[in-house]
C-alpha cells in the first residue's frame, strides 16, 4: 500500500519508456491538431515566452544541466533555478524523470520536441519524500516559487496531488478547505499567479487541490483521426456520483461545483527523458503544463504591448483572473463550418460518452457554467492569443466584438458592456467571467508569509452573475438572451447562439456578498458582428 501511495502522489501520469518517437507526433500536440502553439513561435508572432517566469511544484524536480549528473548529456531543458521546498536544491538529489518530462512540455529547447514556451524562465521546487512531507511543505514550496523572479511569476504548474486519505481532517471531503487547496487560492490572489492543476484521473486518489476556486484544473484529451478532440477515458468523470461513487474511491467536489476548467492534449505525448532519449507519456500531468506555458506566450505578448505603449493595454493584462477568463473563453467547443459563426473554433470536442458541448447540461442550464468533463472546452493557444490581442476595454464606451476587461464591482450593482456593432443572427457569443474566492492567511508571526504550522481562513465566494441582454433592455429579466447564474462557481460562462440580428450588451451583476462589498473580476468576450 505504501508503494502504491507513493506512486499515486508522485504525479498523474503513465509512460512507455523509451518508445521510438517521430517529431510529427508532437506536431499534433503543439501543432494545429493540438493546442496550435507552434504557430505563435513563428513570424509574425515570434512568441516563445521570453523573460516570462513560470513555476513548477512536484514531489521531485527536473535535473538542471551543470548541477545534476542525470542530465549531464542533455542540455535541452534550461532552468532558471531549482529548489528543495523553500531552500536551494541539493546536487543529484530529488531528481525525477516525471518532473523532467513535465518541465519539457513547458520549456524544452530541443528542435524536434520543443516546449510550448521554450524561452520562458522555469523555476522548479521539489517537495521531497512523501513519507515525512505533506500539504504544509507543498504550500511552502508553492509560495517559494511564487516569490521568485522578484515576485513576478505568472503561472505555476501542479502535476501532482494529495489523496484525501492523507488529509488530516476528520472525514475529509473536497469542500475547498484542505490546507493545500486554501493555499493555492490564497497564493493566486496574494501573488497574482495562475495555478494550472492536473485534474484527478483514474480511480481517484489525488484530488487535492483540484477543489480550488481560483486556479485552472486541466483534463486531458486523446486523438481521433490525428486530432486531439476527445476527453480521454482515463479522466475521472467530473459529475458528482454520490455516496456510491465515493465508496469506489471516486472523489468529486461537494455541491456539484465543476472541477474541470480546460482540456489539453495528454495521450501518447512524445517527450525527452533526462538521458536525452525519447519517451511517450500519458496523463493529466502533461496536459496541465501546456496551460501553464501558454500563459508565458500570452504574457510575453502583453509585455511587448506594454513596452510599445499600445492603446487598450495596461498592467491589468498580468492578472491571473484575466488569464483564466481569456483561456476559458477562447477554448474550442464546436468546430466552425467556415462562416465564422462558431467563432472560428477548430474542433468539436467530445466527452467520454461521445457527446459534445451542445449536448451538455452546461449548455442547457444557466446555473451550470462548465461541463463536468470538458470544462469550457479544449485549450487552443492561438485562439487564446486572438482573444487576448483584442485588448482591454472599459464599459464607459461601446466595446468591440472581441476583448477583455479587468475592474471592480460593488455589491447590488451591475456593469454593462455595450457591443459597438450589432450581432449576426445565428452566430455564437462566448463570454467568461472570472473572480476569486477570498482566502486569507492566519499569519501568527506577522511576517506576511505562510509558515509551517499556520493556516488559512476561507471567507467564501461572492456571487456574481453574467448576462447577454438586448441593448434596449432596462433590466436583466426583460431582455435576457442568455445567462450564467451559478451560485457556487467562481466562473460564469456563456456560449449561446444569437436568435436575431441586433444590438446587445453584456451585463455583470454582483448579486450577493459573502465577504467584501467590492469584488474584482475579469471579463472576456468573443462575438460576431454584422460587417
């Protein structure tokens, strides 16, 4: 049992050691059949994540060239720094092939098998042996990574998790209150970093911290006809399966809250091992870092826009809520037929029962923002770039068909974004609203950092709602075309068709206060105007 537990906690993955690999297999993972990131590496975009810091926390760590013998013959992965928890890493200690594979997904500079963001600065921390370490040490490691690069780390990858069986709480459940889950939500806000968490997989076992609110949980896809467009059968179904499901070791978020945000390629992915040989791997471990590294590509673009003093760009572009809204809103759901009415989406994603987004309860029920298995859809790095490049638009004037915003709203009020051009009949509109659960550190020694032995306070999630309404409507009830009104999720998401051509506006409403009376949020939208 001990050996099995250690295997489970070391990461969500399976691999076929040293399988022969051809580069075209990766083309389908990072190319147009996968997340379409390679296009962003090329002119005119030239985005590889330069000078953007991202992080990695795992039980082990990747080997660093010049520091660890395991990678003495392989310089493909360049790391900014490696650590053991919150201190320097010991040479040749804690080096792990799984962590190396995950790092390779993000920053490999191998020409045949490049990472998503080969120019990014990757900081990696190993928590250490699971025998004596647990959630406090994992939180300490995550905080240490978040504080690197002068405190400017844009995204952190978790390709590991904790089983409920190791949680010290009596009758522990996925209620968002495990120490590591609280830590992730606290750090998201305090350090302003997007956490990409490998989704639970197999028959349960490592669900903590997939019950977080402020990060992004990632499921993995497999290929059909060469295209990554099906939720792999090894992912846990995300819907609450009740007591019988728990007895089978299958663990789900309490109250029906959706655990998956995005899907990314994760089946039979070719990667480099520390010895330089190719390896094929499978699991959510290798899907999550594609999200982490896509953030680096987007943030390089944002920093470029800021340096050039482009209009409709500010440091708001760095907020983790903005990244979350942009990534979710640009995800692929239903393939566009070429007329642009489905927002140029490149694939139809199907779940394990071969149903697509239009079959889902998330599409049909305004109280359910995300699909249990598919989240908001399949990661598409190029579409995320298109969404993000629309720029930031305040609600004080009419906004373009594609854009995003970051601001605050007061309880009992609403904010309207008037779309400048009328929308085309039969076209779809995608809108995503993202905000944080408020978690505070109970800082016993007042040093403004988490220390082992300290804990967190959950102050709850304010309730925001999202509407697409006719432009001349005075209230949401009268003119609502589509809505997303979950009372339990930290995301609202609309994907709906426009029944009639006309003028529309997007409404954000702060309905109920659970903590503070002012709430920051990010909004991303994509629509099809009449030309």
